C-alpha cells in the first residue's frame, strides 16, 4: 500500500496510506454504545484491523549494472515485503530481506539479489505486521 513521501512514482499519492487508514478506521466505528453494537457496515462484525495481503507475483530476474535483480507485482494491503532464499539443495529458507518497499509503478519494484543460484520467495506484510500469502517461487 502506498504512503511514502515523496512518492517515487506519480501514480502514488504520499497521503494515500493515511487516507486509507482513516477511512478504514471510520468504517468500523460503533454507531452507538450498547451490548448490541452495530458497525457502519450493516450486518458485519468488526473485522481484523487490516486485511492480510494476498500473494505478490515474482517476475523474471533482470541483469543491471549493479548485478541481478528480481522485480514483482505487489499485493494489495502490503506495507512492505519480506524476501527469502534457499540454496539449490537446502531444506530451509533464509530470510535475506525484512523490509522491502514497492512504492513505484506496477512491475517496477526491484531488489538486488545477494546470491545467484537458488530459489527466492516473498510475501507481503500488512500494516499491523501480519504475514500474507507466499509468492510463486523463482529458481535461478
């Protein structure tokens, strides 16, 4: 979800994060206080604070002057992303990046790979730090 200032891409408004957050909060303010609290969305109980992000999509790797990078299509409600890597014969994944942002246009987010061989996977992290669904696996 965008919200970084100044925006890295003209499609993103630096205030979008704050406006979305206030709108979401206001949608679930109790209309009156009683034992039968109703929320602004009729017939629905108050949901979790923010939605859990769906899976991002890792696109093909790119070669740049700084080495190889991966790019991805972001996931709605992701405040940032975590990236994991596994060696070719490894049984476990190692986290190689904890806070990666995508405040650029669709498909333009990129991250420099620390290693060349192996597999990469990522997931979006919500505003309230809940991990979302895992992306596709990219194997190099």
